[in-house]
C-alpha cells in the first residue's frame, strides 16, 4: 500500500497539477483571462442566477388562445368556402364550440355532397412525418346526412402545430433578446410546449419579461368614420367592424374595420429615431415591396381618412392620411420614451410570436443580492475550511497537516473539474462543496483512526500504516458509493438549483476518494521514506 | 504534542443494553412526526404550493413591516405574509397563489411593484405557477424514494439482507423525523429542503455503512461472541471516527449557517439537524435492529473460510 511506482507518482502529481491549472482562471477577472496565451486553460466557473443575478423564465404556449385563433381562422375559411360555391351553400349556426371544434348546419340537406367536396381541403394537411410517412392533418371533420358538420383538431395535428409554434417562438425570442445586448441568454425548449429563457447577469428583468412575453402582433386598420364608437359601445359594432382601445389613460375607443389592411409580417425594417420637427422619439418603419404597393394603393384611395396602428389589440397611434404614401415607409409617433420607442422597433424587427406565451415559473435575482450571496458564500466556506483544517491538525498532528494538504488538493480538483465541465455554481452548490469538505475529512478520519487502532494492537509503524490504509479502503468506497448513488439520482430527478448541488456533490465525492485516499497515502509514503520513523506521531 | 481526542481511547459503552429506551424514543418521535405531518402538514413554500416570494430592500432606513403589511392588504391579494429577512431594511413578502391561472400571478407582482415603486430595490422575485408546483412536488418525492430504493439494492448486494433493511430503516427514520421537525417548526418546505433531505439520506447511509462495515468484519473475527456484545464492540471501535466526522461536518455546516446568508439558512439548518439525527440513528437504530433481524443465523454460514485466518485484534 505504501510503495508507489514512478509512473504512479507522476500520474498523481500530474492530476493535481492539472486540477490547480484549471482552477486558476477563477481567481482572475474575465478580461485578465482573455489576455492569457491560448494554451492556458481559460474556462471559468459559471455562476448561477442566484449568485450573479439575472432571470429564469419558464414560458408555456397558451394552448387555449392558440386553439381559439386557429378555430377563428377556420370559421373564416368555412364561410368563404361555402359562400363561394356556385350556387351558394346555405348554412346556419356556424361557430366555435368549447374551444375545440367548429360546428354548423346546412340549410339544405341536399347539398351535403357539395359541402363535403368544398370543405375537404380545409383539414389542412401538415408536413408528413419523415419517419412514419403518414399524412397528418390539422383537423378532422364529420358531415352527417342531416347536414350537421363538425370540425375538430386531430391530436397529432395539434401537437405538431404546438411544436412548430414553440420552434418559431424560440426564433422570435432569440432575435428580440439578442438585441437587448445582455450577456449570452439561453433560450431552449422544455418538454412539449414550454420555453425556458435564462439571462444571467441581467440587471432589469422586467424589461426582459416585457420584451419576451409580448406577442407584438401589429396590424393596420382603417377607422370606420360612418359610425361612432360611442354608439358601438352602447349597442354593438356594425358587421365587419371591431372596437379597440388606445393605450392612453383613460383609453380612447376606436371603431375600426375588422380585416387589417396590412400586418407586421409586411414590414421589412423598423428603427427608433427622433422626429425632426418635434424632437420626440418615434419609430420609423418600412414595408417590403408587396406591402409598400398595397399601402400605396390604400392611402391613395383613402386620403383624409384616419387609420389605426394596432399592437396586440391596442391602438398605439391613429394618424389621418394626409397624402398618398408611395415610398412604402411611415412613422409611428405615440408618446414614446426613448426606451419604449427602441423596444417597439426591436419587437417589430423581430416579428410577432405565433401564439401567446404565459409565464409559469419565474425566478429573478437582482445583482445586489447575488453579490451579497457570493461574499457570504466565500466567507462561510473560508471560515468552514479553516475551522475543519484546524480541528484536523489539533486531532492528528502531522497527519492532520498532511490531510490539510490533501484537502487543498481536493478543493483544486473540485474547482478545476467544475470549471472544465463549465458547470454552474449555485448557492446550494457552495453548500455542496462545504459539505464535501466535511465528508472529505471523513475518509482521512477513517484511515487515521484505523492506524491508531493498529498501533494500539501492537503493530510496527509501517505495518500499522499499511493495514490502516488497506482496511479503511473498503469502508471508504462503500460509504462514498452510497452517497454517490444519492447524488446521481438527485441529478436526474432534480431541477434547476438542485442539479447544481448534485453536480458539486458528485464531483466532490470522486475527488475526495482520490485526494483523501490516494494522495494522502502518497504523502504518508513520502514522509515514511524520508524519515523512517519507528513510532507514529498519531 | 498532545493531540485532541473527542472520545477517550478504548471506550466500552453499553449501547445495546439501552436499546429498548432508544427504540421507544425513536418510535415515539416517528409517531409524533407522522401525526404532526398528517394533522398540521408542512409549511410548503411556493415551489410546491405555487405563489410568489418577493425579497425587497428599502432604500432609506429600516423597513416598517407594519406599514408594508397594511399597504399590501389593500391590494386584495389574499394571504400575504411579511417578515424581516436577515437585515432591518430587508423584507420578505410571500403572496399566496392567486386564483385565475398563470397570468394572475404576474398581475399580483405588477401590483406590488407599482405600490412600492422606487422606494425599494427588488432583490429577488420568484413566482411558481400552479402547474409547475405540482410537477416539482412529484419529482421531489420521486427523487427521495428512488434514491432510497437504489441504496437498498446496493447494500443488499454488498452485505446481508439484514444490513440493507437496517440501513434503510435507519434512513427512513431520519427522513421521517426531519419531516416532523419541518412540521413542528413551521419551516418553509421548498426544493432546497428536498435537497437537504437527500443529503441527510446520503450522510446517514454513509455513517451507517461505516459501522456496518466494522460489524461485518467483527462477525468474521469473533465467531463465538454474543451478537449484542459484538455490536457494542463494533460501535465502540468506530465511536472515535463517528464523533470526529460528525464534528468536522458540523464545523463546516455551522460556518455556513452563521455566515452563509439568509437565503440558505433553513437549508443548512435542516442539514445540521440531519447530521445529528443521522449519527444517532446509526448507533441506536441501525445497529440494534440487526439483533432483531436474527443476523447471526444467516451470516454464520456464509462468513467462514478465509475469515478464520484473519488476525484478531482485541476490541
């Protein structure tokens, strides 16, 4: 147990050296590390949100509102299909049922076959799955002989729709968040219909929430001047019109045409600037070619009429068309501050979210609390380590000092491994490390107590050391493997901060067995060779 | 140099003769814990119950908890708790889960932000919606059960079945009593508490396995020794190690408890408690249970052969 071949010696020292090398960058700032030569390890520990501040936002696609949106457009498609047939197919009671289906009834049961022919394309085939090769439709429908028609979602079709909504949303969110200029946000899919946005080091989580969560569906509507909004509030809006409110306080009602002239999809670019005359922040936008042509046509035909720019069902501006706008660009001015103008420009450039997203879990930590936690963690672990080291030296003298050297090597290995893996250090993670320190000592205690026993049993120095190490090994392995099993399961079943804890615990267990057993044994062997003692100072 | 000893050499405490006292004590604690858990339940934090936690810091001077409470009560957010958190100008607000789905939680935070505005810094905001909280509770319970089961299998594999049963019984004992502690002290039961309980599971097993290891060794060495005497011997031999390790782990945890900040205080408190319970259960539950499970009859047969040659060291 106490003889080390040269290659083993080299290997042990090399392992610790590598550990020290990889943990060094953590003691310098990011800028300093960046200026080092490239062969030096440059990876630093990633600090968790709880330590450096930032936001953790878990979004879920609002299925209800997405289904409603899809069914509404299906209603429109059915209406068009039946009206456009020659002669018209009469129907009644067309509407959404329970937010899962669209139902209607034909007036004339003789037209069932015609209706089936007209409606069969509305099942909306989606891309066939590459693997199964079967065709998936978004909708399925039934037509009974008495003229009752029911369209409903297919399960796979809806699932596929939601999946692509998540993909598109991730793209849109990425475009938006990238322009906020925070440090490397991470945006990823979670499960079927969830998106996790993590932005470490962000100082203004509210702004991020506003930027990520907003649907940002912009539409341009002509204002209906033939009827007044007040009238519409008292009774109901005329057919083809809808009532929307402005963002002012109190909100001003507008009566606009339901079908938008143009939407945010027709935009090419948008920029926040200042108005040249009033010097107020405004947002300039430019349509793409098709949009510009359409905008020119509409403005030519409606000079003198107001139109409304609607963002997520709220009127942000309702200018009057003074002259035809042929260049395809325009300006939105609506009580912006510099930041709101900037944010709106970003939202318009990045495009609208395909569905509404709701926050189902939010954890934001301000930079102040993060800094406090780091310093508290540093102080606590420093004091803890010093206390444990002092206790070990007081209890085991020279062997205690050796175990402190091993403890130092252990810390270097833990930090080196965590840095190398790019693991995230969280507050529970620091607790895991401190606990490892306590447990690391356990392995040494097991060995040293065993040596004491062997000395008491009358063995010579060398044979007591040898027996102490070899007999303690089984115990150390059994004890640490049981804890490792708990850590691994914790990692697989835990989430967020608990995972950080599990990672540090697991790494700590592995490095502990190495440093407390192998490295301490190595140190003892070195001491033994140099001093050749007849009695052990233990 | 005189070295520090927590326990003297060659102790010979009669742990086993008190086994009925310790069993009564453990049994009572377990029953009390279960009764507490069923009657009072746990003080579930937002991770499992849903809701909002806001930590804020007043900018000028110490916070007036009474004023904050009365301002919040005007917002009609249901059950709202306000408490000082670590420093006089640091306040923790807990708001119960709002009715009306996921977006209702966001409206509640917006109201609080508007109410206090620029007079405070929001140091931390955590919102867990109803859906997520259910999933977290499920995953947490599953984690504890799965790890217990895995460990049971491992010890079964490495030792006799009595050891596996004894280790798991001792660990379950620790988990139940820890849950009882959470219940009676009304500590926040969160995801970190689950992590703390799992750490306790790990530590308690570690401690138990070390003693079991020695018992297994002694069983091979002293074939004729009465089991109770042998168990006492094994515990006494490892007593120095048991106390040393517990003490050094407590030193590390104690420093974390005192200096580690408010956020992880309840986490470290649970672990300190667990170290105490875990150490107790290894000695007073895990070891004597082997006697009840008729350990000798089984291992006497399997442990012969090479064991005879082993050099005996006096206890």
